[in-house]
């Protein structure tokens, strides 16, 4: 079977999608694309905050459509890694990866990121407290689930959509990227693929560098 040389990486907020996509693309020599970058750049262009965008998504879908079209256009490319919540949906022929983790760990990572990531602050995703970030993450996930179910009839957090599910809670970006790399190479050579799950036992932990 001739498979597409496309990897889509999805998952929960804070699960390490961007870091993993960077490292997987480096390992394979692929081009990296990110719907998050597409959204943030569009928000900056239209001088909107993420909160304003989320408020409008119940009635206004033009920005969603703009990003979705850019994702669909990647179907004609090869040797790409796509960091996108709905990449698996718009690129169904891809090797579909989902990064999972405990929500408390996710919010701690995001809170740390808002302190150092200027782009996140520019679009209004920062908070002065961990509790505030936790609230934002829960609201964001619920809003995305509702929006994507209404628009496309798909839940982006349903792990049954994916070829590989990785729990990143006790892993670093390098170990996750290697797991994706190894499984992807096997997927390319396979005739039939059974979904896989990758996790690290509780007694062991990679140094967390997210």
C-alpha cells in the first residue's frame, strides 16, 4: 500500500504538539505546518484576541474556514508534519497522532509557557494564576468540542480517530518524537495498521522539557 508521507499531530492543550512537531520534522527532514500559527497570525492581522475570537465562533466561521482551507491544501503536498487540532480530519490519509496527558500537568505547562511566550500574550492567552489558566483550558476545550461538533460533527478529543496515542505526561519532546518516528516508519510499510498506545510507567519519568 502506498501511504501518504504526511503526519498530523493533535491532542490536548499543553500536550506538546508544537515541540513534538518540531522534533519529528527535524528527524524526518519534513516541512512543518501549524494551524495554531495560522490562527494566531490571523488574529494578529485582524487585531483580535483569542477571547474575542472564541466569543464570535458561535456565529462567525470565516476564520475557521480560512484555516481549514489552508489545511486542506496540504493534502497535495508530501513530506509534511502538521500540528493541528483537526489535521486528522482534513488530512485523513495522514499518519494520525494524538498527544494525551493529565489536565493538571497540561495547565502547569501552559502557565509556564504564558510567562515566556510573547505570541501567546499578544493574543490574550495569558493569566496571572494557575487557576486562571486551568479555567481557560477547560473553557477552550469545551468550546472547541462544541464548535467542531456543530461545524463538522467531529470531536477533536476522541482518541478513536488516531493511529497512535501517546501519553506525554512523563515524557520529554525527544522521547515522544522518537516514538512517533518509529511508529510512522512501521505504518508506512504496513498493509494493515492497528492503533497503538504509548505511555511511560508510573515508576519512571523522562526529564520534562516542555
